């Protein structure tokens, strides 16, 4: 198994859910970034649990993905340059993400568009 660097919250959660199931995992190698870990999998170094974005990409690299359960939460942030007005497509994308977040997590609107 390929692990994510120990300082990563995902790695800690994976260890916790595996321990709760009575499974002790011992990754033979670690990567710091999910994309790097995916590349390691593509090169045959082992399997890994990564974020859905990197896991589900269709890159024609021979990597197959499957959903992982139980759920592992991974915090993300949407960032934009404060001094540049986002384009219309960017504003639409941001609005779509916020709408979905409000539905799933009942989060308040944080900043105006």
C-alpha cells in the first residue's frame, strides 16, 4: 500500500478507520501529494486511497478507481485572486459550488461574488 504523508489528515483518517476495523496498515512508501501517489500506483508501486478528484480522473494511465467506505473527509478550499474580478464562467462555477455546499452542509454564504 502507498500512503499519503503522515501529516496529511486523510492518512490519519485512513489509519483510524482501518484500526477500528481491526486492520493495521503499513504503507511501504509514502507520497505527499495525491497526484504523485496516483502516479506511483500507475507505475505499479501498489494501491492507495486518494482524494476523488485524483482518483477518478481518466488519464489513460492504467489506474482503476473504486469508491472507498467508510467516508473519509478531506477539507478543501476554493481560492481566487482578491484583486481580480472573476470571469462570468468562474462566478458561475463558484456559485454552483456554494449552492452544493449549502445543500450538503447547510453552510452560510461566506463572501459575496
